[in-house]
C-alpha cells in the first residue's frame, strides 16, 4: 500500500512538470535563450559493488532482451559461484567490463562499461552513456525524461524530488524551474541505467555522475563557481569542471559538469585514479555516503525499531573493517601527497561564496587525506563491538530459552512415564 502511494505521488509530480513544461509560462522558461551553451557529448555514472553485486550485474547483462540490446563485448561469463574480485596485494588494474549496443532506443546509442578494483573487496563501475543525437535544447531533454520515466518499473521509484508549484518552498524564480528540470534529467539518466541493468539490485541514492559538454570556444578564466560549489580550471587545456558542492559537505554524492572546447575529454583518467589511489580517493569522495550506509545498517537497532540481531550483519561490518585496514587499499602504500600534487599541478580550484550581496570566488584548499578512512574505521569498530555484544546476549537468551524448554519437556516426559502405567 505504501509503495503504491509513493508511486502515485511520483506520477503526480511528473504530471505537474509535464503540464508546466507545455504551458505558456513553461515555453518562456524553457526557451532557447535560457538553455546553457554547449552540447552534451556523453554522461558517465559511477557505482561501487562487492563480488555479489558484480555477479548479479553480469547475470543481468546476459539476460538483456536481444531485441533491444546487442552485446558487443563482455570480459566475463556469468557463473552462479563466480569469483570476480581477487586480492590485489601488489598489482593495480582497470579495463573494459562490457560494451552494449542499444538497438531500440531513440536516445541512447551505446553503454560502455569499465571497471577497476578500489579495494580487495569492492570494485568501481563506470557507465558511459553515448547518445544518438546531442542534446541541444530543453525539448530534447524533456523527451528523454518523459519517455524514460513513464515506462519505468515501479520498484525503481524509491526516491525522487517533487515538483509542486503550490509549495511554499518553491520561489517561482527561473532558477528554480531550471534546477528542477536539470535534476529530473539527471534522475532519468540514472534510472535508465538502473532499469536496464539493475534487476535485483536496489539503489536508494544518487550515483556520482559526470556530464561532459563541448563548446566551440570560451574563456575559462571567466568561469565562476556557483554558491557553495567549486570550479576547476585546467592549467593547460581549455577545460573546466563544476561541482555542485565540495566533497567534504554533508551531501552524500555530487555531480560533476565538465565543459571543454577541446576535441575530446578523456574520462578514462578517473578510473586510473580510482585504480591507483583506491580507498584514499574513494573515502574522501564518498565519505558521507559511507557514513549513511553504516547509519542505515545499524540505526534501527540503536533506536529500538529492529529487535533481531543476525550474524550476517556482523560479518558485513567485519569485512568493512578488513577493507579499511588493508595496507594495499588505504595504508602507507598509497601516496596521498602524490595524489594532491597531481591535482594541484593540473587544476586551479576555487570555491563560490558571498561577501555581503556580492558573489566571490575563494581559493579551495581541500586536500585528500587518510583522516576520513581513520574516522570511518573507528566508527565501524565501535559499532562492530556493540553489535557483537548484543548478538552474543541475544544468542545466550535464545540458548537459555531453549534450555528451559528442553528441561520442561524432559520433566514432562518423566511425569508421563511415571503416570502412564497407572492409567493403564
């Protein structure tokens, strides 16, 4: 009942957006004049999986409809007991995971999947969506949004951002309408990937996503960050990136927009960084996301909503601790200073804020460090010890209850054995 109501609310919000987009005011807001300069070349999404997740993903690739997809390449065959992640105590690698040709979609032409292990226990997947035509207007993005979301399976709608013109929080500024449209487009991109490849895999949060735009020419020195966002200017290439927020803020995952006048932006370097700097890079970018995962796993017990402790959750925390303590993944073998130097040698990054009513840009001094890993490791160890004690207490109570029941049955059996002969 609750899921049905949630899906109904999603449809209502989507219908509100459709009605406004096609209204007279909507035509004014979503006009060519308000459309950002640049053509969207492709979109990359990033997700993290353990071995079970990789196994399910491979299974889903092999079960795709042959009418809608042509599997050009896969690096792995599906096996019910397949071990796809291996300990990489010395080596570091990344490569092609799969290449899918989309044969029955107006918008998406191809999905290129690459991956690398970011630890001995987990891997990072990159989905590169290449489109048939470049998005160059609100209408082309609108068509993709509607055709993607209308046919979306109900079980994939587990969160969304509401479009409610009557809400007091909606200011009816052009920026509000544009922000919602952009958020909905990003939501549709992720849901397309989920609906295509995530059968049996549930995601309740946004994936880190990179949007690569090409323009004929622009002056990177004139690019300014948005309020509480970042802008990075490449020191050599005429390329900039925009982040909607710094990695250290409370929001779990962020979007990256890259604008370049060069012929091509090489997204492969991101997977190279994940492969080489592994958990140091991951836990700095995904710090709050990982805290949310831990919180969702154990908060129900602390608040009393969950009553039954199980060994599976304890084992899950133990594996996270093993991953965080691995010298190969996050220890001294990872050169944090080298990572920070590479970034500072190639990019000038600024933070957007205000001085009074005037927007200003300040130098961004964020540095990647081991402190985030150390903090999360401490939290996992604390919760592991608490959970272990609670599980042992629960097991003892259960064993005591079983012992009393066994004793009662034994006494009953003795009584029956004594009384039964006299009855006869």
